[in-house]
C-alpha cells in the first residue's frame, strides 16, 4: 500500500477521486469500497464532476459500503496525561 500525504482534506479527496476514476477506467467492474457519512463528500463531488465532464461510467462495478472503522482508534491531538 502507498500512503500519499496531502496538505488538506480537500487535496486528499481530489487526489483520491482521480485514483478512483483511473481505476474505473482501467477496470470497469472493480469493486469500490465506499465510506458513508460526512467523511467523503468532497471525493464524491469530484467523482460526479469527472463523470459529467468525461463520461466516467460506474454502472459495471459493484460497491461495498463501509459504515465505520472500529479498528482504527481516534487520533490524539494532545499527548496522553500521566
């Protein structure tokens, strides 16, 4: 797996959308794992923009919708208290 750090969530979403679009073009029947909730709206809006502008077709691939990530602990913003 490759980790690509971006400066903002918006930049990360735009980059992720381009990667998803490239995958769907190369493999139209790819299974997409999609997050739900408030996390990915910028990514999804960019995918809609790409679909409208370039005719990207998502109809051949199934999706798997994730409703949370209980295995990933919350990120600490401050050091733990002694």
